């Protein structure tokens, strides 16, 4: 992610370890999760089944579980592990100031 300009979302400290928060990026709702291993992940904020708020779901270091109907999604890829349409995953990181940054997609 070096050299890429991204959308600065807010301080990493705004998200407790093991939880998620929803941000709006270019009109799209994005759920950002702070994992227990210290990494961050970002996926579409709404479950494709019925619009459940994924930032409120249970997470571990690999998946988020929708709080409404318990559908499971991979946090790194957005892939559904329970038969629903996949989520969009977003490149995300934390800069030197501990600010969460969503990076643009890079075309090959």
C-alpha cells in the first residue's frame, strides 16, 4: 500500500479489538474490523441476504457472522461460506498515525 493515497476513515482506536465499525466511503457502506491479531479487514457493510449490519456481527481472525441470520463471510476475500452472494472486500491498512485507510483498487 506504499505510495497509494486512500480514504482516511478515522483512528484505529475508535474500533475496540475484536469488533467492527461502519464507515461510508464514496457513498458505499464499508464494515471495518479490528482483529485480535492486530490486523484490520474491510468488507461490504450489509449482508446480501437481508441487509444485516455486518459490523455488529461476531468475528474471529478469519470470518464475520451476520448478526441477523448467521450467514458467514471470509474477512480477507468477502467470499460467502454459507451459500449467500459474496461481499466486496476492500484493501485496508493503518498508517503511521494509527489512522485506518481504505486504499483504491489497483488496475493491473
